[in-house]
C-alpha cells in the first residue's frame, strides 16, 4: 500500500434510494477535478452487487460501466474508489466465505480502482470479537486486492445512539482494537458525534484520533437527503461549521451528496471553496453564478429556502404546479430535471435507510 500523506477531499456516493446515472458520474469527474477535489468513491447503497448480494457477479454491462468510469476518473486526475460491503461475512468467515471474497476482489481488481473501501456499516455488531473478525477480513482483502490504497468503515462509525439502537451494543474496546491493529496506512471513516453531524469539534476529533491511532477520515452526511426525515428537502445551502482547520485534525473530508447529483454540485462547490480559503459572503450566490445558466441562478437562489427549510410536504399542489411553470423554460437543464423529479415525488424514502 502507498501511504497517503495529503489531505483527501472528495465525494462518496454512499446514499440509499435513487442512484445517480452513469452520465452524472462521468460528469462528476470533471467537476471534482476542476474544483480541488481529489477523490470519488462509488458506494451506492442500492448496488446489490457490492452490498447485500455481494457474492453475485456484476452483470457484464454493469462491470464494463464501472471499468470505464475508473478509466475516466483517472484521465481526469481524480482518484477512483469502490466500496464493498461483504454483508455480515464476519459471522462466518469460513473457507467458503474466503473463496467468495476472493472472487469478488478479483472482479474488483479487473475494474482497476485506485482505492478499495471495505464497509461494515448498517450491519449487526453486538459481538464480543467483532473487531478481530473484521480485522481478519481486512487483512485478507489487502493481501488479495491490487488497489493502491484502502479505506475502512467500522460498524460503529459515530457515537450516535441510533447505531446501537438499530445494530446492537458496541463491543467494549471495539474502536481501540481497530485502531491498534489495523495497518496505520488504512483510512478509517467517521461521521462525527452523530450520523448527521452539524459540526466536527476539535476535541472530538482529537479524542477519536487517539482511539484510532490515526486521524479519522470524515464521512460528512451533508448534503445527503436519503433518510425519512430528509428526503423531502433539497440541501442547496453552503456547508456550515466546517473550516480549513479540519486539515490538521482529519485525514480527509468525504461528503455524501444528495440523490440529486447536479443540484448537489451547489453545496459541494462551497466545500471546495472553504478548503481553498476562498469563502465569500454569499457562497450560494457564487455557486449558482459559477455552476448555473444565467437565467437559472437567480431562481434557485430565490427558492432555496423553501426547498431546504419548508420541504416538499409543505408545498401544496398549486405551489408545486407554480414552481413547475416557473422553471419550465429551463426544463432541459439537468438541475431543473432533478427539481421536477423531486416535486413529482420521484425521490421517495427508501425504507432500507434505517438512520
């Protein structure tokens, strides 16, 4: 493995519900490259070939699309990663399980990602030897994979009580065992004090760094909107309570975007500006001016509060119809197409998203 010494700024497509199109993913290669991002991680929760049914081989067209995406990101100078969730493999990591994992790693090797992330999130974890079992799997992965770099998402990736509510009590010393025994070059994801953290306090990050024996890799659940509480909102506002000082406290910062890929560019643009030390007094206005056609920019600025704070449930049928007519002249733009889909209920809550 190659040791990562630079701060990683990226996007992790790691949400439940309606996934991005292949066209949108290719578009993001140039968007990320042009705005100071270094990394893209493919890990949509609805890709069953890398999650619940991970032992099933990818269909040929799906595999070829991922291989092409890997090449496309590399040509744009952006690190391409794949997330694999070998669902509860640690319950019985037998010879049969090892053979299945080896087959899947061979398949991923042929896609040729720069980075491989093993994710143990959203799985039952109330097992005394959980860390040992997951470390055993991770060791097998690093010896089998041809990836240059590795990431790891623990089952308990935050102190949020929601995780123990859904996935059982965290075993004693789970985080400490991971930190002490996992290769120090492997990044460990952490979402902060909560699954949806409003901020990443210095003392909190210093404390988790001590437990991990390394700086955490932040998984920032903003502007994501896949949960039951959030799916009725469009998060267009700039990132808040994040600053350039996080570079000294974290290994990197990976933002989990909305199901709406093109609209997600607006807040993501502001994150890149924060880390470049180029914040402005009105970051949303700047993002819209840079990323939207001249006629669309003022409309999104005008309606952003309604989309972010009022939400879909409080927009009655007549208001939705008025919004559709308002944006109709720009209906060919992908941001407007996503807005129309949201107004028409195409981004419904996925009950698989427990948190």
